[in-house]
C-alpha cells in the first residue's frame, strides 16, 4: 500500500521510499490489480460467468442451473451469448411497487401462466431486492444488497423453482450484486458470514432472468390463445432503463425485432399478438421515475415523463397504448398525465404492462384480473378498440366487489400442479388465509 | 459584468485556469464546500477511492459529454454526469470539487444508468453517484438528511419488511395528491379493492406489498444490522435507525 509520504510498508517496521515516478507506477499497477470486477465490458462479463463456474467447481458456491426440468428456451443477448430462459417451475420474485399499487401487473402475469398450464411458485418467503435504498437513498451497501439477493435466491433454490424477477430494478441490482459476489472475495466472504447467521448458503443463479424475457419466449403460445383481434391497435413500447442499460450485456436482443438495435422483449409480444408496433424518437429516454424524485421531487418526474415521453409519443405515433415492462415506468408514465391534462395539454395515452396487454388480448377480465381500475390515463378507448365491452365488464367488477365486501373469497389465480418437489429441508409453499390488515 | 463579480469568478478558477464543473455562475455549492471541514472532504475522497466499486465505475474521462447528452435530469436541473466524473477525476488533488457535489448535486441523479451505457470509456457516473450517496449518508450531511427525511417511512418499511409503496399509503389523498380525482376514488374503497385482488399472497394485505412471512422479515433485519446498514443510516436518520432497532428487538432479532 502506497503511503501519502511516498513510501511503501514492506514488513513490520520496514519501509521503502520510492521515487515519484516509481510511486506513480506502483499506484497505476495496484489500481489495475484492484480493477478486477470489470463491470461494463462484454469480455469481462463473460469472464465473470467463467469465474462463476470455477467457484462452483471449487465448492465455494452452489450454482442454480437452468436445467432441462425448467424447459428452457435460448435467447440471444447483447453480448452475443445465448441465455437460457426457464419457462416453467419458476419462483416469482415479486416487485414491491407492482404488488403495492399496480396489482393487475402481477395478477395478469399469473393468469397467463395459469391459462397456459405452466406451474409456478408465488412465495411469501420473499423480500424485495431493497435496492430502492441503493439507487434512491444511498442507505444500503453492497454487502447488504448482495445478502438480500442471495437470501432470496437460496429460498428459490430450496423450493426447487427458478427465480423469475418481476422488477427491472431488482433485475439490474441483482446483476450488479452477482458480479460483486463472484468477482470480489471480500464481499463474498462477508455475505457468506451473514447468510450463515440466517441459516442460508451462497446459491447463485446461472442466469438472471427478467419476466419480460419469459413473456418474450412464450409470446407465440400467448398469441395462440388470443381472443381479441388487436391488429388495429397501435402500440408504443417503453423499455425500462434498469433492464437494458444497467449491465447491458445480459438482456435479450433479437435481430428480427426492431432490427436488433433495441431490446426485443415487450416489442416482440406486441408483434406476436398482431398489434402495430410504432417507433418514436425519444425511445431511449427514461420514464422520469428517478426513485427519490417520484416521491419528493415530483415536478421533475412529472415534467420529464410528460414532456419527454408522453407528449412526443402521442404526437409522433398516435398510439392507442403505451406498453412497458417495469414498475416505475408504469407508475410514472401513467400518473404523470393528470397534472398536464388539468393544465390544458391534450396528449394522453393509457399505460399498462406487457403482461396486462397480453392477458387482455387473451380474454382476461379487464378489472378482476388486469385491475385496470388502478390505472389513471384513460384506458376505455383502448378496450373499445380491442373489442372489449368495458361497461359490462365494469358492472361485473362492481358486483364482484360487492360480493367480496359481503365476505366472498376471491377466486384466486392458482398455479397448475408442480412437477418438481422442494429440495430437502425446504417447506412446501404455504398460503394462509388472506387477511384484512 | 462588474469587476468584483469578475474577480470572484476568476478566484474560483483552478491553478491551470480551468473551472472544473460547468459554468462558474452555477457553482453556488462551491461556497458551501469552502466553509466545510477539510478533513471530512479528504475522508470523502478516500472513502470513494477505496470503495470496491470505484475502480470499475471510474476509468478516465475524455470529456465527450455523451453521458450528459443522454441524462434525464440534465434536461431539467443543474446536473451533469460529465461533471460528476470530472470532479471525481480531480478529487484527489482538489477534494473540495468532490465535496461541492455532496451537498445537493448528487441527489438530482435519476440512477437510470443511461450515462453508463453510452460512455465510450466505460465510466459509470450513475454508479459513482450511488457510492457518493452512501458516503453522504454515512457522514450524516445535513443536506442528505433533508433529502431523505420526506420518505423516511419508506426507508423504514424496506429495512423491516422488504417491501415499500404499500396500499395503505393510498388510503388518504395526501400522499400522491397529483394523481388527481382518481386517487380519491381509489382511496374510497381501497380495502375492499385490495381484498378482491385475485392473488392469494396479495389479497387483503394493506401494510406490505404482499404477505411477507415473519421469519423472512427477521432474516432481512438480521442482514440490515449485520451488514452495517442500520448503523450507517443512524448518522443521517437516527429516528429511522432507532425504529428499525426497536422493531428488530420486538421480533427477537439479535
């Protein structure tokens, strides 16, 4: 370690004085030595995957492989590598924001899997990634985030189900954390010690998979079940930054979708369903969420969302719907339209997730399953264009609500029976009676 | 321009005649940095450079401005990822440059990582900001407290339940009032609406995003404590850290 006075500590009491040039050289060399995590380059990303295999071989970590039991489908990622996307027996890593205030995002997704007869696990032994406290507040640290990541991954491993991550931020954060755990011994050992304290081991997924990638590989099965003709529906897509900008190498691209220049998921689903996919100039811009901003600097979020996304999208595409694949994007792009509209701006567009759009096209109930009543921007013209009688559906929903109010238990969307048994020691999935807290 | 103002601008220039970090007129934070404790400034630089992620997030800035051209907050506020990297680049010699950003500047970042994806030198300005935010929290800077206090309830929820925006936040119009009349409509019957969600792990759950097992929350709180998160937060939001401690204690988490 180079000291401030230009010396290097050699032994207990021994110090070596360096010339200025040598000190500089030493600093460069030690800096290069430290630079071994190598975020951000394809070559180094692939090296990390190799390192993961080495650690597995040495017995330092358990790798949760995408085995044939998960019926994987290969996709091309930006790195050029083929990534295996598990299609069944997935462990649903839910998103706190989606479940909290866009419940139709999840219920539509579960409904699709259930309709396709694909088993999954919805676990109550799950936390979010807690990365809000990383990206938004700086109130976490790499060890905590990695421990949370691996705790959840260990639960999925115990349940013998492959983690499928719903939130773009969780997906991005977990990619960062996996990197740190694999490439940095110090963090790995600190995380190991903490996990030991909670009775868990280091289980690292071979692939980190976002649910939009699952929907992408399942799009033809989804399209085969289409009940509503969407060929006259004009669709604009917003891709979430944390899925494809944060460690970009690992997200799905397809040369047949948008020329392979933009991520394939979500656009591919709209195309498979037969909708008209429209491009626009500000495609690359974020939604304006900004973490802290959506809560406490809302004018900034709102202005960005409306003037950099909603308005240009509507003006350029005249789309009927804006589809996206992340929690924050649905929230920001949908809710940020209220104030500009009140101020007299005219451009507006409904904002829903790809899962909701696909489920609607497959004939899911727009309110009981897709929960569109939680969305603000007017979805009625979209439903009308899809040939869905929203008035009748809303009446059904009101009557359903009355029954629930009267004590009726909702008809829960259930996973078809699983083929795989939980691994030894793990509790089978348990759901207690729902409670009104 | 009057001569006194001109002299003030000149006095802000570095020895090489450059003013790192944009137009001098925008650099009101420089004044704050001048009056700050220099030992803290140096410590901030050291903590940044010693962070595991630093060598990966910062390589060398060629000042091309690609990052800024893609930066969402740059469209609306005084924030540029290029400036972040430039100040980091010179921080060792001029720690006050970095410290200027600690006050408020870094809190403008959206953490969208558009900057990272487009940087030809593989710098990650958003990542550097994330490290700086953690340092700001550890040092309990007053501006950090101001930035985080409005959503301390969410910080607490994440640390203790692992979930955040929850349905009970929609029971009043107050929070998210700019959602308009729809919010009032939603708030009216939200408990029934929530009970009717056809997913068993979510139905009826108001105070969390889904039903989280007690043991799961206990494991999470253990992680938060053991990894030093709670102690770090204590420097900035003592009340939140105390509440997490109390909740952990009640739950029997050592």
